[in-house]
């Protein structure tokens, strides 16, 4: 059976852009469900939350396969060059997101 990245479930994706102005959202508070302690402030979201669900799943599978493109190729039933190209595209996208985050921080 062919297993795609989308076959692996993850939690609902947290919104990262404002639905009103498309600005970058930040976390204002975190709360412990056990004791209800709340930490408040403005916290940036991790870079990985900016990736698509499919890219996040690819990274999870990559780590679970010990970073082996050969194992990823077997697991996803895709050619090694396809996996390599996908990883290269993901790396380029992450570099772009890092530049954007750096530029956003410089504006503050």
C-alpha cells in the first residue's frame, strides 16, 4: 500500500496569519490545563508552524527515518531523487522563512 505524507495525522494547524490584515500572529498567553497557571506576554510562533502540514509531516518522517533519504524513499515509495528534490525545496523554503522572520524583527 502506498503511504503518503498526508496519511499521517497531526494536530489541527495553528493559525499564523491574522484573518483581518494578514499580519503575523503571536501567542499572548499559555495555560496549564492541570493547575490553570497562565503565562502571559507576546511570544513568537516557532518557524516550523509556518510550514504547510505536508512539509511538517515530511520533517517528522525524515527524523523518524534517522535522516536517511534512502529510508524515506522506501517508506514513501518514491524515488531517491524525488525525496532529495523535496528536501532541497523544503530547505530553500525554510531559509526564505528565516530571512522573512529576521526582516520582520528588524522592523520592530
